[in-house]
DNA sequence: GAGATGCTTCGGTTACGATCGAAGTATGAA
DNA sequence: TTCATACTTCGATCGTAACCGAAGCATCTC
C-alpha cells in the first residue's frame, strides 16, 4: 500500500510486553538462555520460545547454541542503539513503568547500556574526560585527543587496538535517566571492561545495574572527578523545541 | 515487574499497520487532517479517529484545531528522529514492504525527511558542502565553518538567525534508502525551504517525494556538484560489525 | 434556521495473537 | 540405557483490539 521500510513489523515486535521485557533484559549485554529470558519476561518457557523465534526472525536477536543451552543476545549494537533510542524517547514522554522500587537508585547511579557504562557514573566519566581535555566535543560527535590517548594508555586502555575495529571509537549515547550524554563506542566498552578487570566493579545478577566496590568507587571518583552539574552547562532538553 | 522506560507502549503504538501508515504519512512534515490520514492508512474515518486519539495520548502526535478541520502533525522533531531511526533499522534488515512501484525512484531521488531533504539529492548536497569546506565532519557530528556561513549567506540563508533556535544547526541523519548521511537540523530545514521559496522544487501531493523543476534541478546540481560515489569513501554499513 | 462537512462516540462483530498444557526432540549426566 | 534438563512444536483457549455501521456533536455555508 505504501512505500518505504516496514516500521510496523519491528514496532509490533517491540510492542508486546513480554518481548519488550526480553529485549530490555538483553540490553544488559550478556547472553541469556531461553529459560532465563522466560523468567525475565514473566511467561512460561513455551511462550518465551515462541517470542524468541519471532524476535530472531525479525533480526533483533542472535542465538548461539552451546550444549543443551541456547544463548540469546541482541543481534548487534545497532539493535542496542535502536532500543536505547526508544527508551530515551519513552522516558522523555514520561512513559515510565513507574515502580520506584529499591532497585531504581542503583540503576540511576550506574548501569550497563548494552556494553558500556551509563547512569550518573557514565555521565560523570564523560564529563570528566571532556574537562580533562581527553575528549573533544564537536556538535554531536566525540573525538579522542592525542593527550587523551596517552592518558587512557596510562590507565591500561590500548587505544590503537580499538581503532582497528570497524566500530566507532567514541560515540555519545543519550541517557534516559540522566538525559545527558555518556560515552559509547568501542572506547566506552573498553573502559567498562577495564573497570571489571581491575575489580573496581562487577555486574549484578539479573539486573542492568553495576555494583562498585568501596575501593573501586573511590578510585573511579578520583579518576573522574567532575561532579554531575559541573562542567558544561548543557541545556535541558525541552519537550517542545 | 521491571524497571525502566516502557518501550512496549510506544512499540505497540508504532506496531499497528494503520498507525504506522499514519506516522509515515506525517513524516512528510506537513499537517494532515483526520480524513486524509484515514485515506493514507487505508481505514475508515472512525477507525482512524481512534488511532489518532491513541497516538496523541501516547505523545507521538500533536493536533491543531482549525475551523472544522483537525490537523495532525508529529509532536516534535524528536518523534521524527525516532521514526527515521526505526526506518533506517528496518531498511537495513531488509524489512521492506517491497512494492517496487513507479513512485519508488522518485522517493530515492529526493524526498522529505520530516522537514529536510533526503534521498540521492540530500546525500549529494551534504557531500558537496563538505567537499567545498562549508561543513566539517567530526566523527558523527557536523560543524558549519566560517567559510560555509558566508557561502550559505550568499545563497540566501540567514545562519545567525538559525543559531538563535534551540535546535541544533547541523545534524547528520542516516538515510534508509542511501544508507549515507544527509543534512538535518535547522540548517537542513532552512536549505529545503530556500529551494521551495526559489521555486526550484515543490512537494508532491500525498507523497514524501520532492519534485524539482528542470531549471531548479539544473541550479541545484550546479550548486552541489559532487556526485554520489565521489567524495569521502564512506565504508558500507556492515550487517554484523 | 436547514443542510453539508468533518470528526467523535457507541455497540457489536471479528480476527489475530498471546498464552499455556501436553507431547515431542535434543543434549548431557548417571 | 535410563533419566534429567533444555527447549520446541502442537493444539486449544481466551482476551484484546482493530474494525465498521450507525448515530451523535461541532462547525461552516447558505
């Protein structure tokens, strides 16, 4: 009837609550089994199986068979970006499934956004890197400076190795909780991995929130000293431009 | 059950074919009446009315009463950006509602993307501006150079007036047909308006395609001489990064 | 006022898809 | 081989929402 890409198909894929739960759970970035996803979605295994088949047919999910387990992940980081975009939009409209439970504060503080750090700490990290002159902001783009490359090298990040990937090194990702930018791209991923490797932080079970050890938190805050609210006076996002 | 923004709600809003048609029609940027949208969606007026009410309640649409007509538009350009993002994703997955009709070529050549120029001509325009040094590319961000400001001023674009808007001046927008960037933001809008004002081009009825007059086409191609395929050797987007 | 147009609301039908129980297949463990 | 676990397929049920006809408001024209 009409020309153009079929947005209704992926809309309806995301539109089912059970499937939305599955996708949200996979935004945590790690591969999950069908059983785990069924629990996350709040449906039985059979139902989840049907949903997973549809999501995979729709190109949103990829699966990897391993023994008698079947691990699912988001198909690629474009899916993660798409979902984060929708989440940001939904949050800005106030379409929050508001259950201000005890987990909320932890999520706002530090959580994983597909594969990089988001939340308060994510924003703080980017702001600090910009303030320190490690990253320069060009409109909506981010660039790692030579000084930044040296600085990150001293922390233990091999930037030249990251450059060889096809994935952009720096990308800014708008946070639905903070509505401010944090660092995505291969560098964002590398930094978060680095924190995990050093034992500063670890993932929490069945949640997207990230737990910092006391020592790790101290180190992180010292390394990225710019408080949220300092730095650039980024304008509030207005509802009606 | 879960934390975070409710992506299922807007997913299901977009997921219905009739509503998707309505939204796609409104991507044309102009305000349309309920009757027109009903025709575009292929449903009766009553059904369309119900859909429009839902879309408005969901914050995707805004309406403006004018006499006995009710004009609908996308709520703001964030909605347009969201939809274009989904379209781009859908196109990359091959979820095309493939009806390679006669209108397709016109759409690929030049069409409106919410309020700016997209398609072949949109890509050509941006490429040419970059090649001419009017716009510099920084990662994913675009910046208008001083030289570019002067250049555009000579065409009849008042850049300083655009700067006063809260909307970003330059933004790159990824095209679902070309899979290459074209110019969005207030500057993109101003350029397209400029072409309309000069009579180089006009919108076509009930379509997102843009019709160039022979004279206008000549002028446009002379002003933006870089062919698609020239310029920067932007790598193909790969499916699996 | 009367009539026409644009749109909404109401009521009833229908169809699709989400759901789960039960049975079937595959892989691993004992 | 036997049993257990992980998952899929089948079949049937059920609820919801999309849909349209008809009637009801609202606004404009005459």
